[in-house]
């Protein structure tokens, strides 16, 4: 029997041992929240490279009580690439425009 889960969703929250993902329910405007347990080694990378709002892919398996255990995380898009809160892209563009006019 095959036991595999693949989920692509936005990162909603990072806790000590798991992440909470937010995804849209099919054919509705509701959101579903899915918790994924992660091993310590993967969780270290998630804390270092992921931020709330990032889109990530999770490959894992189901355990008892429908618990999802992640085995691999793929970083698909970042809030920083789209111009998130800490993005300095406006500053870089302004300085580039000023230099080209000189």
C-alpha cells in the first residue's frame, strides 16, 4: 500500500516541531489549515529560510490519527521575491534610475 502526501500551500505559522500551512478548500472561499510535523534537521532549514506567506511544497506520509509527517520541503516562492515587508527593491530601483540619468 502506498502512503504518500504531497501538499503545496502558504506557510502560515512555524512552531517548535511543526509548521501550519494554509490552503484553499476546493470550490469555496474557505481556507484549510494543515499541520505538518517535521524532523529537527528539516525544521532548522525552515526556520532559516522560510517566512510567513511563503509558498512551499511538502512531501511526506500519513501516520496514525491522520498526522502528516514531512520528509522533504521545497521552497517555491518567497514573500521577499514578491516585494514583502523587508524587501529593499524600491531603494535599489531608485538608485539605479538616478545613476542612469547622470
